[in-house]
C-alpha cells in the first residue's frame, strides 16, 4: 500500500510558485500604500474653527487678536470668517455671553475668558462636547501668593453671597495651611458695608473670591476704601484690582490664555477630542508698592513672587 504524503501548512506555502508569492506581496504592499495615502488625504483637510465674540470688550478683542496670531502658525487649522458658525467643526466662545449663546451646541465648544463661577452659573456641563480654560486662577496658586507675599498672615477673610467651589477650596487650603478662615455672607447689597466692617475686624487679609454679586463696578471702590481704612490688605483677582488699590494679585494675561487656547485647538485638530476644563498654565503677579508702604508692609517684588509661586496648577 502506497503511503499518502502529508503536508503541514508551511509545506503548502513552500510549494507555491515564486511568481504567485511576489504577486501577493505586491498586492499587499499596494493596499498598504493606498491606505496610508487615503488616511493622509483625510488628515490634510484643515480643522474649521469659528471664533465667536459676542461681547465688545477691549480684553476680548485683545484675546481674539492674540489667538488668531497663535493659530496662524498651524497649517492644520482654518479660521472661518465671522458668522460662518454653521460650517465650523469647533467653536471658540470668547466671553460669558458667547459661552451662554452656544450652550448646548451640537458643535464642540471651547469656552474661554470666563471665570469658573461664570461657567458654572451658565451650566458648563449642559453640553457634553464642551470644555474651557478658566480666566481665573486655581485657589492653590492664590494661596501660594498669600504665603509668599504675607508670610505673617494668620487669619483670612472672605466675603461671599453664596456657597461655591472656590469657597470649598479656600476652606480646604486654609485648614491645610494653618489659617483661620473667616467667612462673611452678604445676604443683600444693603448689608455689604456692615458685613465687610465686621469681617475686616477679625482678618489679617481680605481674599477676594470671584463673586459678581459682591465685587461689582459700583461696590469695589468702597470695599477697597474700607479695607484700607482698617489697614487690612486685599489680595485681588487681577491687575485692575491692584491698580485700584489691592496689595497684589496673580492673574493670566489674554496673550497667555490665547497661547494655551491655541495649543488646545491644535490638539483637537489631531485627536478630535477636547481636554477637561482647565486653569491657565502661565501667569503673572502684580504688586502695588505704594499700598504696601502706606500699610507699613514689606513685600517682595512681583517677579520674585512669581518665581517663588512657580509651577502649574
């Protein structure tokens, strides 16, 4: 009886004609090349971005100009003419009004130049495709400024109109830093003066929390005058606060936030995903040396404080 030869799968491969092997290899290579070229063609289309500015304010215009300059360096990004929102693949909403206008948009939205409190008031989570860069600073960074600028501080006063995540963070950081945190709730605008006076009597420093119900254009001057009268330094929210009479503040410039925004947009162009809401990475410090002298305080320079604070949130 004649034995029937057996072959392994490898044996079949070995008896294939050489020309067939070369043909199969060539076909596979061509398929791979076509796939790569098709992917590159799809990727070559620039991301269409709409810059939505619904509030005419100088700071927003400065931000928009800086952002356009930063995005011009990215060939994979196309800034659409104003008003072409329907064609956009990503909307950059500049300012609180713009953030509110595009709340719930089906197009992904990146909210910028709005405080965390402002975005939470609008409802930042109402659109699952949204994200943003807060205009204000992380509380940890503000407490770092407090420790560096006023190392003798023992008690910190804050005025609030209601509970907020910023207040919760201030409570936690005060406890961790060994500060006594005095909280004064202002029930109505009529109680602002009496509430402030009582708070300052028990505080070494007044730490301003973002609260549009308390710190308004028609109240900030009186708050500064009363804190100055009681010799209690104020740590403000921005350079404008320092110019008006606050002792110091940590803040981010429109240019710094614009550059961070451009990086987020460039990341979205590559991945199609927005990162979580985030605070500004870069920042500056401002000091009012005249106020420091008037209060009998010795304070480091703005540059020294910025270096000492250092790091990202």
